[in-house]
C-alpha cells in the first residue's frame, strides 16, 4: 500500500497451477485515512483505516477466510492485528463497463469503461469528483458507490507495516540474500517476497488470494497487483519466469472471485499477457517513458494511465484523447494538502 467474503481455499487450484492544464478536480471532501509509501505511490496502511461514506450508509455484511483475518461478520483482522470495517457509498457517476471472459477462467469479468475519467487514490481516500467513473484505492479502503472500483494489492513485496506479519508468521516466504537477510527494495523500504519456487508461489498466492477475496467481498470490481517487476530488484535471485508464474496464480484467484486483474507497469512482460492471465493495464508514467503505445498494442483501450509530470500528462492528453489519463502528485495526497495535484483528460 481488503476485507473479506466467502470461505474458499486456493490450495488445489494453486498447487495444480504451480509449475496541469485543465481543471483541478478537487472534491473538497475530507480525508479519512493516512498513507504510507508503495512502489510508486503512497498507500493506506493495511488494517488501520476506515473510509467512511459521506451519507453514513454501511457496506454489505461479509465474512472471510482471509489468511490474515478472523471469520467474523463485517470485521477483518489485518496482518497488523488491528480491525477495520468499511462503508461504500460515495458520490460518483455510474458507467457501464465492458465485459470480457476471464483470461484464466470461465467467469466473465468487467473491464474499466473505455475512456472513463480516472482517479488514483492509493494515499488518503477522499470523495472523488462527480465526473469520475474509475477509481483505484488501497485494499484497506472502501470502494466508492456507483464507480468502477479497482483494489490495490501489493502482491510481490511487503508493505512496511506488515514486516512483522511476514517475518514472524511466514519467514520462509521472504526473499533473502546470501547472508540470510531480507532483500529490500530500497526506494520504498519494502522486503521482497520469495516467488522462486512453485511451493513458495503457491503459499504466497494462498495469502494474497485471501486479500483478493477481501476485495471482492468489499465490492471492488478489479484488482491491480503492484511490484510485478520485483525480480529486477532481487539481486538476480528471482526471474521473469517466477513473476509470470506467480501472477498467473493471482489472476486465477481474481477470476475465481469475478474480478478483473490488471498488469501494473513492466512493459517487458507485455508479450506474456496470456501467460499471466491479466485483463487490463495500469501504466504509470507511460507518457514520460514513451511506452503508452506498447500498452495500447497489448490491451487496447483497457489501459489506465497515471502521470506525475504535467508536461507529460498534457502530451498524453493530446496524443491519446481516447484513453483514461490522470495527473497526480507523487504522494497521492488528498484535497486540502498544499501539494495535492489532480487533473484528468
């Protein structure tokens, strides 16, 4: 950087599979959560946030078999040991998303509406502008009523506030160097998870699959899995093949829950889309790095673009008027912060 529903186990499935210009769209809503860093975004601390609806209504009652949660009504125990509850209704514009068959299963999933206005809220959740149709939030935040909601899951690295969960409960699933120390993504101070063997990938997918189930229970429409490119920071301990095989397990878990799943970044893996089973893309700074055509060539209009440099955002709006593009500040702050930035085209 999330809560949970029906009891289901991935064990059989996983083991078998293991082989600005423009308007400033400030809503003025108050933030209800705090954030910590993620791969390229600030993310809400898992298990410490409740994103309350503006109208006071509550989310549907759900139960869960999340590996990090108790099976209780509407309440989830997070890896940090704290409980959270959620509400869902917020202002927004309803759009009819497109539907496609899940690429790793038979269940149909809904894709984001083409060229729908996008907001990226992995930091503090806030009331989205009423023109927004697509919204991405951390798995510990609640979806917004009437929108296409994407659930952010850090599936390849450990959130800093989840270190104790991984080190105490699953030390064998943390990637370690020759000295036995955890391998760290120094940019975001996150431990890498060990996807190097089929057995470890299956065990990781059992845990992260529980989080994906929680996204479905909370009412999200899709998931985006962050840090697909962790292998590039693994001191050569992990490979692209490891990442692709693990991503396929997470795609199967998402499709089993009726959720679409996004490839996040990693243009070098676009030609392995079918192996991964991904349905759409979330591309950060593809205009900055001139990669947008690559994503569009693979995913068509099912590409959501996030830019952090205004000039590159404006270039994207000119070159790709048919695409969903949003300009955000790097820390993904909420309105009211002096450094908050958001524009859409």
